[in-house]
């Protein structure tokens, strides 16, 4: 049951018995995607109980070029995930520069599921021009 967060497990207890679909691994990956998306759409300093929760404002990175800013943002995302997503281990985040759409930033997130025999997972994260972050499983 560790594959889902506490509130998801509670909701499952109240749902009809046929509601839960997928394997433990797929439920874990789906839950992690939802959690990462929720976390990365929260700005640092907006949660009173944990001032460091959320990602920093991405418009305020003091790099002189896009590659430098992308690397700095990737580091901030990696540190944040390592702190607040305990179901992932060996997290790596890389900025992927794509010239076809300069109004969005793309990051590749790699890691291993902690309790699922260290299964490697891969996510794509896109920050659009409005600052909204979406997370999806690579290849989905």
C-alpha cells in the first residue's frame, strides 16, 4: 500500500471495490506524478508550515543564459524532490534545451522507486510560458 499517499489510500477505502486499477508499480508511478505536479505548481514560501516547500520562482534565477538558468532550476527541482518525495531514490534532473519552443522549459527526471525493487522511472516535466508545471511518464 506504500505506493500511494495517505489521502489516496483513505479515498480508496471509501471507493467501490472495483475502483483500484493497475499494478502496485503503475499506481505508485501515477501517484508520484500527481504528487510531483502538485508540488512543482506550489511556489516556495507559499506554505506557512514549511517555508522551503515548493519550487522557487523560476523567473528569478540569476543565470546569464538559458542553459545556465536551466541547470540551476534542474538542481533546485532535484533537491526539492529528494526532500519531499520519499518514494524516489537516486533522483537526477536534467534540463533539456529544445529550440523549437523557447516559451517552455523541459526537464528529464530519472530515479528509482524505493520499495519496488529499485525499478527505474523516467518522467518529463514541462514548465509552460505561464509557469504551470506538468509532469508525465516518459513515453506516455
